[in-house]
C-alpha cells in the first residue's frame, strides 16, 4: 500500500513551503533558492540527482504520473544533503553528477547504516541511439540503471520492482503503460521518417552521379553492366553514410537500389 507523504510541496533544499494544487503544474520555482519543487505525489519519495533541469523535470513528471514523490537536487552535494534529511527509499542519479560523482554518492550511502538500503538507479549520462552499447559490467554499487531516452517508459517500472510495490503497480499502472505506448508510437514514426530520408537522399546522390557521369550512365544503360559505375557508387555510399543516420541503412544498399531504378527507368524511356 503506497502511503501519501505530507509536506511534499516543500523545497528539499531550503525547506521553503509552497502550495501546488493537485490539478496544478507538475513543478514550481522555489521563491527562496530558485530550486525545483515538485507537486505532491502519492508514493515514496525519490531524490532526482541531476544537473539538467530539463531531464529533472522530465523525470519528475514521469515519477508523479506513477504516484511517486520526487525531490530534485542539482548536484552531488545537494543530493547527499537531501538524502540525509529525507531518507527516501530510492534515488535516481546522473552518472556525471556535478561536484560529487554519482559513484561517490553511492559509496557514501552504502557506508551509512541508515541509508545503505536506499535503492539507486543510475541515469546513463551520454545518450546516442547509434552508439555501440552493451550492459554495464559494473554499476558501482547501484541497483539498476536506465538510459536517458528510456526514462519515460522504463524508470518507474524499475523503481516499482526494486521497492517491491506489487504486481498491480508494476504491470498495470495505466500512466506507465500509456506513456510507454506513446513512446513506441513516436519511435515507430521516427523510424519511418528515417528510412524515408535515407531513400530520398540516396535518390538525390544517384541523380547527381547521373548528371556528372553521363557517358558511363549511357554505357550502363546499353550493356546492363552495373560494375562500370562501381567506384562512383561506392563514393555515393560513403557520402550517404555521412548525410543520414546509418542505423536506417543497416544491411540494405539504398544507393544501388536507386541506381538500378534510374537505369531501369532510362531503359524504359529508350
């Protein structure tokens, strides 16, 4: 059973009280220290240790939708002070947390008898969908990690599981599932747009090749020997890889596809 906390709309840094209605904004600016004060949530407190206000706000919104009570710290020193004063059951830390690194915060927690059981989820600091990624070999004492782009659809599930809040919250939480569905739809749309751009750019590159290599193009149309243009097409592939997101190319050959389409079209016109 998740028990609501009182005084959730109090600045975790300077203890300035601020009334934020349940139907009001997700967060407000502290009139005293200018920090972020999140609207009251129904569930356990979770300290968000992150320098970025944008990521902190996004994380806080996700946590509030799932019923948690987020408290924001802008650097490592603030994170430690808030952890000491509020003793939350969980914290979410940027691995590159300023002043005191997340790994140092974890080490501090694990050596405090009153805080050693605090669940810690690390946020991967550098995000690139195209980068080579593998599961970290060590979390430096953290309980789990989440990549920045998966905060909306994975963070709350990880926290719910770590805090053992029950199957209903972990599996059937409507806000989490709805947000995950929206993320999937957005990613599918992004993939379609990415693939479309690859083929558009490939056609443009091949059109330029045809413009500057007319004799070779005419020869290929007559003989059907595509190898005549091998070197030029390879240069086209290199150029394409610099102009588009390579994950949308994968094992395909958009340049050759566009070239074959061009040659076939020229043959039909002849």
